[in-house]
C-alpha cells in the first residue's frame, strides 16, 4: 500500500468516526451540566405581549381549553367566549417564561409515563399539552407530573424532542374551563343598599330597608303581629347579597331553561340603581341571572333635591360675598364683582342640562352592568345562593306556643323554629 492510499484510508476513517460521534451525541440524553440553568422556553419573556392564544390538549389530542385574545380581552371558547381571568393567565405565562431546566431526565419513550410526559395523542395519556399562539420558535410543551421529591419542579418535555427534563416551578396547569373564567361579577357594598325585597317560590315576600345610608342596620318591614326580629342586625345579612359576588361557572343564557318558579330578589341602592336577580337550583348547582335598571322616580326626586340644595348653597355663598363688600363699604361695582366671583354650579347655570347629565350618568351605570352581566347565567356558591331565598321566619325570634297543658301549669312545649327553605 502506497503512502497516498494510506492517507486516504486514514482520512475516511476520521470522517466516519466524527460522523458516528455526532450522531451518538445528537441522540444521547442532554448532560446535566449543559442543561442546568438554561431557560425552558428561551426568549418567551420577550414575546409575552405577542401571545394571542393559549390552548390545552389532553388524552387523544382533545382540546380541553382554548383562550383567545380579542382586543384587550381574553375569552374562553368552551364558555361561549365569556371573558377569561387575565390575571390567572398572566401568572401562568410568567411561570413558563421564567422556568429553567434543573435536570435532564429520560429520553426513553417507554419511560415517559413514569414522569407523565407521554405524547398526549395517546388516548390513555395523563399528560397535558400547552400551546401558545402568536409567538415564534416556541415549542408546545408537554406538562407531566410535579416532582414532590425534595427539589420540586415539574417534569416536562418539549413536543418533538425525545429528551424530558425537570423544570423549575410548578407548571401544572388547570384544564377545567370553569377555573379560567373571570369570576368577579358585581360588588355593591351593603352600605349603598336602600332596600332589598325577596320573593319566595310561593310568592311570599321579605322586605328590608334603610332610611339613610348611614344607618347601622337594615330594618325588617311588614312584621307579623306579635313577632320580633331575632336581633337588631339579623337583616344585615340580606344586604350583602351583591357584595363581592363571584361565580363558580357560567353558561350562555341561550343554553339555559329557566324554571317556572324561581326565587326573586330586588336590590335598590341609594342612587336609584335597581338590580333584579332570579335564582334557582339545578342538581345542587345554584343558578342566577341579573338585570339592571333605574328607579326613575327616585332618581328624579334625588335630582330635584340635589339641585335645590346646590341652589340654596349658591344663594348663601352670594349673600355672604355681598355682605363682606358692603361691610367694607364697597360700591355697586364691587358688589356685582363679588357676586360674579362666586362659582355657579351646573344646576344653576342650566338646570335642564344638569338634570340630563345626571340622568346620563345613571343610565351609563345601568348600561355598563347589563353589558357585563346580561346574556349570561351564573353558577354561584351555595353561600351566595342562601342570600336569595330567606323566609320571614328565618329572621324572627321563635314563636313559643303554649299548649293546654301549659295553661294548667304543665311543661311548655318546644318553640317553633324558623322554617327551612323550600327545596
């Protein structure tokens, strides 16, 4: 063999060895030293504002949740495009963006299920696939089990890669669409409520009211003869029905059949806003709907009273200003200037326009509430539902009934307790 042939054989062998090394390295598990402390999804933090879709798929590749951005809002596709909880979504996206690789794990498909990172296309898969829309070069993420063995973190695998890894943080994701809706509905403090009227399934009414917003307690109206409230504050619980009210779930009203008999509640606040609620129970799940309107008579009366107060206050201010000029021996010009310097309220400048402006504010409040709440039926917690179906006996002291034996000196019978609500 001549020297030239020998050199060719050596060169070919070197190339073959290099290729074999590259192939082996490419398919080998990522070494802990190279994987540790690298971002799980590099560059995602810089692209967070571009994310416009968030999808979760489960076993068999079934789409379990789809959130899509619509203008400034996010909506839940599985809930008829009801607004999503943006804070919850933002929190999870930041977790993804900040997650780092803690360790390299198995690249053997037969062991994926041990970490929960098997391909979700498998009908028996326990993993979830998280996909983001609107971003570039970001892989879908197969989210597996949380690592409860000391160091924490979550087992994940980037779709299309054999290598699974342990990533920092809790990246477990909730798949139930109900957990992703915007839960806050309405928040009207009981101090703003003037009257609450509850109508039971049988048409019986319970009414509570306040004379002034500053009153400490609601008063029970139309007390039965000889009966007393259980306490001075017993009615206050009915006034908080619209305070920090949240929903567990939501359904489009188009997909709901309202029963013939429902609980009805009317809340009237001191500004004249009315919130009508209907409520009913379906298989242990309380359903409610809301409609807002205005108490036109109350609003008109309030406007008239407010304008009269402002006119009186303006007149008093003018009189005081003139008096000061007179006392200082000012002339007519100084008196006129003093009057002109007193600011005129809108109700004095143009009473009709002022009234229209006040009505517009009241109407805007109602329109905003109906835009937010209208067209939806909410599933609410039982403690919320309980505020919508009280009976008068629930709020009164027990009525002790004496039997014939009592009259003869026998033992008194037990008191009649407040009636339970109808199912």
